[in-house]
C-alpha cells in the first residue's frame, strides 16, 4: 500500500526512476520495509532494525508530504549528493542484497530526474499567509 503522503505521489516521475528508488532505498527509507533480505542472518537482526530506524529518521519517502518545504529542499540535495558519491544505498547492505544495487546509469537517471524538480514551488507554502505588501 502506498501512503497518500508518498514521495512519488508528489512528483510525476518516470516509471524506471520510481522502480530504481523503491528498489534501492525503500527498505530503509519508507514505511514499506520488506524484511526479506536478512531472513537468514538473524543474529544481525538488531543491526538491521537499528539501521532502518536511523535511515527512516533521516529520510522517510512514505511521509514526504509531511515535511516542510525547507526540509524537502535539504533532502533533495542530500539524495543527489548520496547518489553521486555512491554513499547510498550503503555498501554493507548491497553486499547481501544485490538486487538493490544501482548501476552508474541508473544513478545518473535518478539524478537527472531530480534536477528537473521545480524546487522553488516546494517552499512556496499554501499556509504561508504573510502579507508582504503590508509595509
Ligand atoms: C540498508 C539501509 C539503507 C538503504 C537501502 C538506503 N539508505 Fe539512506 N540512510 C541509511 C541510514 C542508516 C542513514 C542515516 C545514517 C547515515 O547517514 O549513514 C541514511 C541516510 C540517508 C540520507 C540522509 C543524509 C545522509 O546522507 O545522512 C539520505 C538523503 C539517504 N539516506 C538517501 C538514500 C537513498 C537515495 C537511497 C537509495 C538510493 C538510500 N538512502 C538507501 C540507510 C539506508
């Protein structure tokens, strides 16, 4: 089930971009974690839980629409940076979860799509009622 606040409901992304991001990021950065990749590595279960918790605290694609505009901007930059530097998905995860690995082309495809997002529109909030014309 995709929550109504999911990242990809806010943006019109190509199917392939969605697929790559869900595949490589959603296990740790969404409320739809599939606990399959560590099924046979139970002793490190605590590590997995901790990693997912930390991952979700820094970025949770499932609650994207609940983030403030400034927070969305920071996260988009961080996502771009982590993709460019291959920091994400973490290597110690893809080692055991090969299907979550991203090729350089796939990384580039996501980065290129992110660069098309209209960032100013993210910080122009509907609830911003300041009347700048006042003084
Ligand atoms: C195995 C779990 C895991 C996966 C899969 C994963 N991440 Fe992360 N991510 C984390 C953890 C843990 C943190 C927080 C700690 C840290 O910074 O290392 C984090 C932090 C982040 C942050 C916050 C800024 C930062 O660098 O600390 C961003 C942005 C991010 N991840 C993006 C992504 C993207 C994009 C993907 C998919 C391409 C992804 N992550 C896949 C675990 C994961």
